[in-house]
């Protein structure tokens, strides 16, 4: 067995185990970390298939950006896992049937790829790199699919931000509608006060009066 075949089976085993732990881990943060491991091993498989651009994009975009967003959302939502697991077994038959259908479709696609004979690459296409070929396919034959995927990712980002901005009891919340309706008379109260110079002059006069009254009292006692 060749070394590349050994690496393929090792990466495949790690990928299957990590994907299984994504859906079975009790802690959502651990599930997100196992998903990072799944992406990393999938990138290794892409490297073995000589699809370097896809492997680099998988690491940079999904592991470096999307998974950071997932971890941020999971840690900000403060999810009550006990409440989520209440309806697990009631929804398990439907989820298992959908998962089996998806697995069957993927196996049919893979078996079709194994059954088809190996075709030779045309001489003109052999000089084109993977990145250029992928760009030509994305922006010509799969333009609408690429734009739909971008819209779905944008929707996910907006939904994550909206979930983190919900009203929480342990944080201060400001309603912009109420803040706009506030008038100046509701916030500012004008109070008429004596000027500081007048206060100082009054304190000096009071001190002089106290001294004069004390002096007069002493004079009376001596007299």
C-alpha cells in the first residue's frame, strides 16, 4: 500500500469520527471544535487529490472565518441544552430517515463516479491550473449558484448578529424609539441659584457680623 493511500484512510477515519462527534457532543462549543477538525482533515483529503486551492480556501474561509463566527454565536447565545434535548427522541425518526436519504444519495453519486471509465484530460486543459479552471466554471456555468451561496452566507451572518442582539436581563437595553421621543424638558431642569460671587460676599458679611457680635458681647462682660 502506498503512503498516499495510508494518509487517505487515516484522514478519512479522523473525518468520520469528528463528524460523528459534531452531532453527538453534549457541549455546543465542543461540537464546533470537532467541526474545525473535520474541516482540517477534509482539507488534507483535498491536498491528496491535488486540489490545493480548495484545501487552502477550506482552511482560510471556513476554519478561519466561518467557524470563528459559529463559536462567537454559540458562546453569546447561552443555550440551554437541557431544554433543547427535551424533544430529541420524538424527532429522531424523522431525522434518521432524512439522514439515511442523504447518505443514499451521496453513495449513489460516489458509486457512479467509480463505475464511469477514467477519461483522459484534453491537451489544452492540461496546461490550466486548478484555480483558473475553478474560476472559469464558477463565473460561467455556476454563476447563479455562486450568487445564491453568497446570499445564504450573508443571511447567516445577519441572523447571527440578530441573535446576539436580543434583549437579555443581565445587560442594559436602550430602546431607540423611546430615546428619540424624549424632549429637553424631560431631561434638563433649570434651577435658579445665587451666583458664586454673591455667595462669597454673603459669607464674608456673615463672618464680619459674627466677629462684631462676639466683640460686643466681650465688651459688655468687661464693662
